[in-house]
C-alpha cells in the first residue's frame, strides 16, 4: 500500500481554494486555515473498509490474547472519534457565519458527545486493565501492548 502525504494534498488544495476565492471581487481574501475548513474528503466504501482493516493489522498480528486485542481496537476507534469531535468543535467555534447563540448551542452538543466518548474510553480502559490482570501477560507482551497503545 502506498502512503499518502495528506499534508501536501490539503496544503495544495487550500492554496487553490484561496487563489480562487481571492479572485472573487466581492469577497474578502481567504487565508489558508479558512480555506481548509471548507474542504472535506470522503473515501469510498471500499477504501474505508481497506483503511479500517489495515489500521488494526498490527494489533491482529500481536501475541496478545483476543480480549486485549479487542479492547485495543475499541480504544483506537474511540480515540479517532474523539479527535474527530474535537476538530468539529474547533470548526464550530471558528465558524463566523453562525450567531453567538447558534455557535454555543452547537458547541454544547459536541461537548456532550465528547464527554460521552471520554466516558466510553474510561470504561474500555478499565476493562483493558481487568483483562491484563486476568491474562497474566509476560513482560514482552506488556511491552508489545504498550507500543500498540501508543500507535
């Protein structure tokens, strides 16, 4: 699988959007951050399946018990969702097209979702600790698990 350097892609897209936006006589100049906020990339269903399958290959190939593998996968998924919601919250807070009241309402909704995700992460962490104690992992397995948690 070929790696894709998304920073170059989004940087180039942002430049192109900014150039086009700056050519419009009625609009104020657009900076790179503003241009990037309007860009959304959607992967095809097949690409999403491939991405989901490959992002946990390292966990699947580890020597850890299945219960710990499942907990690690769930933690990754929850952390990804949390990062997405945090980015969404930042975008809402920076959205000048919303009134202050609309911005606060949307932000509160997203903050509620973030709190739910944090609670789910805490629960999975608790279950992971319990599974680790029950599994009696070797020092090598503990090191392997720590490495997987960091990636």
